[in-house]
C-alpha cells in the first residue's frame, strides 16, 4: 500500500505542476476520472502499461513515478562507487543565486544503472517544499559517473535541452557529510555560460546564514581566481 500511495502522490505532484486537471489526464490515458483519482490516492494499483501512459501524458520519464527508498543500498553499491556516493539513491545540493540573492536547493534521485558504469539520475532544482520537490522550477535528467579522482554529473534540462550542466566533484572517494562541486552550464536569465560552486550533501541542510556565507564567492575564491585565472573548487 505504501508503494501505491507514493506513486499516486508523485502522479498528483507532476499533474499539478503541469497545471493539468484529472479530466484532462483521463482523456490522454483513456481512463476514467474516478480511476485516476484512486491511483493518486493509492487506493488501487496501477498496471505497467498505464504507468507508461501516464508518464508519457505528463512528459516525464516513467522512472520518475517509481518509488525509490532513500539510501536503500541497491544503487551505487558496487566496488567502483566512491565513499561519498556509496549506497545513496538520493542526495541534495545547494548554491547561492546572486541574480535574485536567493539560496537555491536541489534534490538528486538516482534512478537506475546505465551503461559503462553510469547511473541515470534526475535533478529537481529550486523547489518550495521537500515533500513535493518534483514540483520545481527546473528538472534535469542525465548521468553520474565515477572515476578514481573525481565524480562527474552530466545533465540536460528536460524542457530546455540547450541548457546542459556538468557538476565535477573532486576526491569523492573521501567520505564526508558534504562535498564541494563545480557547477558549469548555461543560464537563460540572462543568456550566458556560467560557473559556480555548489555544495552536495547526503542529507538536507539547515538553510541558515552560515550556509549562505559558505556558498557565496569568498576572498579565497577570488585569490585563487586571480592566481589560476580560473574559477576553481577544492
């Protein structure tokens, strides 16, 4: 029943985020409005074909509707996975957006293992509520891949494919509660390539002034920028 409820909750969140009514969704998947309501409430189970139909109607990956237990241990648990990401099926990230002077939060869901040791994942960026983080400003999909000295996350904006993101995490083989990364990508407001530092965490962090201070460009960052003529994160 918990799995039915969690899947139903996700359907409801994505449907509302798309500003779609139950009636509109029912027409797209050829199911009655009452049946869809029962799906969303977790009252009845959904067959695989219907799950794919709903994902297609909502323009999302079907894996986004599946229930994933945080830190369940069956993802990213092979010998090649570095200590920071070991056994994580969900992790979090924070950066400070100087355009609107706002701390932005993201959730990463690791979905499945892909080819060549990569893992498929989704990033949900800038949401209001952790309970419905899928209802966010930007959704990205892509892969995380681990190497000896670092881990690399490569993402594409689900709605604006020209917005590609790469997050490089140095020394991810060292275990710690948080890890710094360098976020490089493309901003659409205004249009320009950008690079910023991002803090990855195994658990949600307290969003207080001390965190904001860490995320802002520091004097040490500026010194390194002048020294290397590059924005670097270590």
